[in-house]
C-alpha cells in the first residue's frame, strides 16, 4: 500500500494505526507499505489505476462524488470477472470475504494481533521514517533499503536487512513499540499460518 494518511493512519500523530490497517489485521492480512514517493514499487495498484481510467474516466462523465461512489461497486464487479483478472498476480493465500464475514465486521475495530510491514530507505543520518517517527539503524548501512516489521502482539518493531538477493534477511535492530490499547487475538475463522515472505523489492 501507499503511505498516504488514508492508509497509514495520519501525518499529525505518532503511532496511529488507521482505519485501513485495522480491518486488514482483523481478517488476518499483513499490510505492506511501499517506499515514499516511489509508486512504481506497487505495479499491481498502478495497473488497477490504469484500468479505472480506461473503463471509467475515459468512458463517462461523472457529475459528482456520489456518482463516483455508485460507480465503484460496478467497476469492482467488472474487474473481478474481466478477462485480465486471472493473469493478475495474487498474493499467496488470497481470498475475498464472504458476504456474512463482511457484514459481521465491527464498526469500531481495536488492534488485532498481526504484523505490519514497511519498505524503507535509510537516510544519510542513519534513520528510517515510519508512522510519524524516526528510527535509527546501523549508520554503516545508510543509503540501503530495509524491511521494518511492526509485530502488534509483541509490541515490537523489528528492522531487517537483506545484503544480497541470494542472502536471507537478517535482523539488525529491534525496538519496543508499546500500544495504548489492548491487542485482540485473531478470530479462528481468519487465522492463517505465520510465514516470512521473500521480498523481491528489497534490492
């Protein structure tokens, strides 16, 4: 996902997990945030934007926000049945919520046990930025890309580095990340096997 306030929680307050992150954790999804100002890292989303332009903006004149909102469900229904959809890469374990599952989502979601990932570049002063805070890493690694993982059920932030594409990630820094509210367990119907993914975007 992008680092827009609508996804990551906001730019004014530190350590805010927003309205997009909370439902992801609730249903067992691990949100992943791309680099700042590098949309090319998210090719799947950019392809979706192109399809929206092709079948919506270029095909009709929408007269207001309400009409855009009414168009979105029809676009989604078209997208999931479009001939290009089966060739779109899907993450392992991909699934769509059933109608009863979607209807059962609470209006106000607490933080659920899970992991949130951030791909970040280390600045010349040896820091990475996420959730409105700066975090220090070994200064010798400035200018490199890192993979930071917030583990909500442990209230820890772990920062990993992959020195080469044929090498495994290694933990280089760990910080406590205390939360201001209790962490709820994942419901049994949404639990998935815990795994660590090889990230092809690291280098």
